[in-house]
C-alpha cells in the first residue's frame, strides 16, 4: 500500500518585531507632536484668551485617562488592529467592528492627506516659489508616494526615519520655548495675560473651554496609533504602559510651555486666528531673527512625520483586521522579503491620493481647516467606545500578565470623550459633523459591498476569536 507524504502548510509571513522601548517612545512622541501645535495655538487662544494652556492641559488629561484603557487592551491583546480588534472581541458584531476600523483608518488617512498638502505648501513657501494649485498637488502626490515607499521598505526604516523627523520637529518647539523664556526673563513679556480669560461674546466660559479643548485635542491624538504596531514591538505587554504614559507626559509639558510663552509674549489680538502663531512669537521675542525662513522647513518635517506615522497606522490596521475576517483576507498579505503588509499599504495609499487631490482643489482651504477638528471628532467617538469596551472585556481572561486600568478611569474617559463629541457641549461647527457623516456613509457602503461579495463567493463566515487560528486566514 503506497503512502502519500503530506506537505506541511506554508507558514504565513509574520511582521518583524523591530521596535524597542526607545523607538516606541520616539514613535509616540513623534506621532503626537506635529502640525497641531504649530497651527492651533492661535485658534485655541481665540476661544479662551491668555489661558490657552488650559485646553491643552484638559486635552492631556482626557487623553491620559483614555490611554489607560488602551494600555489594558494592548497588553491584554498585543496584536495589530487596535480599537477595531478590541470592539470585535467585546461585541462580536462584524458591522460594528468594520465601522470602527473604517473610522480609525479614515482619520489616519485624512490626517496624512492633509499633512501631505501642508508639506507641499510649506515647501513652496520655504523656497519662495510662485506656483499654482496644480504644482502644489503634484508635490503632495509625490510626497505621499515617497511615504508609501518608505512604509513598504520596512518597519525598521520607517521608524528610523520617524526618529529623525521627531528630533527635528521637537527641536523647533524647544527653540520656541527657549526664545520665549529668554524674552520673559528679559522683561519683554506680559505674564499677567497667561491667566486672563477672554471668551467670545456668544459663549460662556465652560463652552469656550470645551470648544478650545476640542481643538487642542487634535494636537494630543497619536498615542492610539502605537497600539497598531503591537505585533512589531518587542515584548509589548511589558514596555507599552511605561512608554506610552511617558510619551504623553513629555508632549503635554511641551504644549503647555509653548502656549504659555505664546500668550505671554504676543498680545491675544495678534495671536488669535494667526495661521503661523509660533513664527509671530519668535519674531516678537527676538526681532530680526530669521525664524520666518526656518519655520516652514521645520513644519515640513513635522507634517512629514505625521503623514508617515498615520500611513503606517492605517496599513497595519487593515492588515490586522484582515486576519480577523472583517475585511478581505488579501489585505493581510505580507511581503516575504520586506515583511511589510504591502497590499494594505497600496490600498491606503490609493485612498490618500484621492483625498489629497480633493483637499488640494479646495483653493479656499476651508476643508483643510476642518480636517483637524473632524479627525478629533472621529477619534473621540472611537475613544468613547474603547473606554466602554475595557469594562465589557473584563470577563475575558488571558494567560499572561497585563496592565489594569481600574474600574473608575474607563467610565471617566467614556464620559469625557462623549462630552467633547456632542454638538451642544463641545461647541464644534456643524461642518465637522457633516464631513464625519459623509465618511461614515462611505464606510456603510463599503461594508454592504464587502458583505455582498463575500456572500456571493460563499466566504461569509464567523470571525475567529482565537489569535492562534488567525494565521489560517492569511493568504
């Protein structure tokens, strides 16, 4: 009787664990730092006057409470996919998981697209070029394609570039702080403005602070992106808590110091609504210093870093959810040589190119001005769900030690995030909700199409809950 030798199934290519504590810290700090603080300080001051530091501090508190929930989940389930994975494990509803996945991905890609256009605009301003919208669009498209190549090259190369860009954008903010302290010490500042509230006539103090916090929160988002890199992090259950909280603390101190220096040196009337507030701060503190020539290039590095990290996050999120059957399994394919999720990288890049084109054609810049607030709105909605998910998943035990957020903090986080989402408490303009509604509608359409195709092919099946079974889904 002849026997047939059974060939073992080919083991799917897994992501490369290349991120240690130092790289993870720089990843988190670099993701949080970005164009937000470079552009939002004046808008925050327009809402609350000299107390512009307060909304950044409140945003830090809300972000930190939510970070505790993320830390419990990422150390309990150290896998890519982040919030969508946690929501699926808690509720097991494919549609809900898909929408959460789509919202988080959309926020990352939209931010990266806006950053790409900002990169092009700053490049044009830095070199003093006189070009039209078409050239700016070409620069932005070329930039996002370069980001795609870096992302495809490998996580080590992507994170190392992130280190360089983070150090550049960090040096710019430290420079503003040092110049500000020098002016304050020399008596060239009015420190009394730091505690002066000056709210718009149509808003009370509470609503003004809420509106300013909604703006400032955009500058604090980014810590949540790191959980999508869990499968590429060494010993994530051990290092994530210390590193994430340290990164949040560093950025909060920098933001508060920058905002204090800004309002102490520049009169609120000049700062409010200023599109380049930090340039104005340094020009006022040190007249004649060529900061106006330096800031556009520093801003280029800042937005480049934001684009790189957001595109990395979006591609890893799609990769992770493909392994859970929420999106087609083809999105989970990993390049055998580079060990990067190449299909997800291509898909997210195509979406980003479409968004870049749309934003660049808006010559008035109104959509760009709303993108930060819309991103904050989408992510705060997800944060509300994630804080509740922690409590639901307490019934699910795992066989390794993990971080515990306690019982009170997730509830506080859910209430605080929901407060900053609702229109009557957050003071957000209606346009942000309109943009978010369109994105959600696109997500629903994609879900219906995905469900119909899978049903037609006979591939609709329950999503695996056991991480050990997920590798069978990778093609």
